[in-house]
C-alpha cells in the first residue's frame, strides 16, 4: 500500500519473511528501509482483554479458536479449537497468568484470520460475501483478480486492526 507506506509479506514463517525483506533491500541497493509494525498495545495484551471481557473490538468478532500459554519455564498451554470462547474458563486461564498467543477472528464478516502475539495474520481467508460479489475472471486473469481482491480487503482490514491495538507507535 504505497499511500500508507506499508508492505505486507505473505510468508509461511518469520524466517522466510526476513529472507524476502533481505532480498528486497539487496535488489533495491539499500534504498529501502523496512521495519515491523509496532502498536501501542501488544497483541497478547489486547487479545487477553478481548477474551476476558468477552467482547471483540468494533468491526471484529472472535471466532472459535485460541491458544493460551503460561509465560514461565513450563510453558503450560491451553488450546481451544472449534469451541466457543465466551466462557468463564477462558477468562480464568488469563487471570491465572496465561497469555493468548493466537486468537481466530473475523473482520466485518468479510475476512477470517488468526492473529498471533507477534502481530502476524495466519489462515487468512476471504469469506463468501466477498467472493460472491467479486467479478469472475478466467484463465491467466484469475490470479491477478484474486490478488487484487485480497489486497483490497487487506488494505481496509489492517488499519482497523492496528486501531484496535491502540494504533501504531
């Protein structure tokens, strides 16, 4: 998103994303400076608040998957999959010191994803409402159309997610 001076990298891991960033900087002769986005609230703190209060930020909903981890040496972990998260048990785990490392969410009924403690988005999926309203491209144009559709949704989702995390530092 050149207007926001933001680059999103689709990679399976942080190591692969770092490799892409390194290669981009090399290709552009060092004329490119990239830094990870940092927010006022850490994702773990925000997710803990949302789960404890049983309320997602405006424009978002919490889906049926999360992971809570104790930040001590034992790293005790609780995972919920295909389970409602608006139960007292989740809040109790948080009160006992476990922090959310990932929470499944949906934005505006249009895109589902898993937000991680590292502010990465995993399992991104455009929902039917987006796909049904999109014009259908054929052949070679299909890939370009899919990328344009996905980019358009992310261009709207990311600023709202950053706002839900207190804004950028």
